[in-house]
């Protein structure tokens, strides 16, 4: 223990003498004392940890032929990060006595005490250090002291090792996470490219189908209509023949041909109108719905029976809509004609049109007191060619009208449903955009 304290005290005194004012010690005296000191001494650069100068005692103690110009982390067992932190503490004079394990040239490790002070050497900031060996200690007390110091150093070293291990595992975990993210991104990119290819294929297929429908629509407008018109024309000629030419069965056959030819013509015309909706863009504008209904009601020949019975009631005011003028007239025409066709014969027909704003949309209701539609058939009637009554003179039609209505509303993101009307009748409820509504 005595030897330990003596060597340590000498190292501290040597450092004190070296840092005395230059008025008392000349530069030559400083160099002589540094070089001739029996205590190992060196200077370590603050910025990069390089040993810029070492005295013979230090070179002899460590045994490295090129001790000067070595980095301190080549000797010290601490991590470079820990050493930088210790150097910064010493340079700020927050710590001047340090204990480290140093590696010697022969591979052995020594516990070394270091007294250090900031110093300027040839214009460079260095730490001037005086070192002493704490490993060679005599006596039980001294060995216990050294053992305690070593235990503290071991704990600190172990903590550093644990920190390294944690850092390593964190790095591994981070690398794995990055790898997983890269794989997921690659998989997402692969799926996105697949989706884009499928989207391109579907767009091409849709374009092809639309072209087909356009061709069918054109064919129905010309090639399909022509045979039906010829059938109607020739059946009319046959009906004008003298009675003695055609017997009763022939008259029935001619009537059947005329009826079916007329139905075929109407069917082709309605299907052509349905298909042409895809090729007809909407001309959207702000519409006064009451005015459009009034003009339609007063002028359309198909709605003459409703005018004669004064069957239409309008619950004023109706909200305005942002839609195509012609197509909006067609929607109300279809619904009003449908109400008249399926009226209840036992009572006068009443049709009431009302409207309100619901969730930012204009909602309209066309309610009648006719025959009504059972709940289980209220979705079926909107399908093309679906009719709930047999076709005949009492209920003419093709089953396409409500399908056209649905398609028109879908072009404005609208929907239509059927509810109970007045006295068991039907109520058609549909919505349209309001003026100023932004469509996606």
C-alpha cells in the first residue's frame, strides 16, 4: 500500500511541477523534467486521442517501439466512445484522476492510474498525463484496494460490454426490421404492379365491351328495326284485304303478327335507348324541377289521361336539382306513365310528387294510390325485361322503362327504392345532386 501511494503521489507531484508557471520554469527545464521523470508521462491530443509525445519511462513501461503517434484506444480497453467522453471531461477539468486498464506490448494488461491536466503543446490542445502502475502492489491492504478498483473497472467494463451487446442486438433487430420492411415493400410493389396490369387488362376489356355495346346499339337502331317495321307494314296491308279473302283464322293470325311485330319494334327501340345511355353524356345544369314537371305534364301526349283526371298533385316547393334537363323529364315521364298504367280501376288515380333535401342531396317521392308492388318484388322490377303482369293490351310495355330509369340515376350517383304509397299504392323514392354539390 505504501508503494502504491508513493508512486501515485509522485505522479501527481510530477504533474504539478510540470504545470508550474513558465516564469519559474523555462522551456528547457520543462523538457528535461518531462524526459527525465521516472514516472511514465505522455501527451494525448484532445481532438483525436493521438499520443503526440511520450517520455522514456512511458515507452519503457508499455514496450511499444512506436508509442508516439499511436491512438489511445489502441492501449486503453475502454470503447472509443467511452474514451472520447473521458477525454472531454478531463479537457474541461471536470476529472483529473482516472483509472484504466492498459494493454502492454507483451500482451499483458495493467491497472494504471492517470493524473491529467489540459495543456497547450505547440499550439495544440493536449492532455498532459502522469501515469503510475497500480498492479504491482505489496501488502494485503494494498491488494484489497487494487482489487476494489479492479472490481469497479470490471463493472464498468462489463456495463460497456452489455451496452455493446445491446447495441449489437439493436442493430441486428433494426437490420431485420429493415429487411422485413424491404420485403413487404417489394411484395406490395409486386402486387401493385400486378394490380396495374390487371387494371390495364380490365380497361382494355371494358373498352372492347363498350365498343361491342355501341355496335349492338347501332345495329338495333338500323338492322333490327327494319325487319320489325316491315312486319308491321305487311301485317297492316293484310288487315286491309277484303273480308272474303281472309277467313277468321287468317284474321287472327294477321292480328297476332301485327301485335307481335309492334311489340318487337317497341322492344328493339327500348333496348337501343338503354344501350345509347352509355354513349350519351349528361349536360348538367341547375334545374327548376317544378317547372320541368309542369311542362312535361301539360305537353306530353302520353300523360293526357292524367291531365283529364287532374290526378297530379305537387307538394310545393320542390328542391332544385343539378342534372340533365332532358333526362330528368324522362325520369318523371316514366314514373307518371307507370302510375297511370298500374292504377286501381276501382278508384280515381292520385299521384303526389314531393321533395326535400336529405344528407346534402335532393330527394324526390312519386307516390300513387294504384295497385302497388309487394315488398318481395320491389327490387326485381328494376331488372331489365322483368314484368309482374302478363304482356297484353291492358298492360303494354317491354320491361325496360324502370331499368332505363335506374341507369340514368346511376350516372348521377343516385339511387331509387320503392316504398308503400297511398292506400296500398306504390311510392318511388330517388335522389339527385343539389346545385353546387361536388361530384367525385
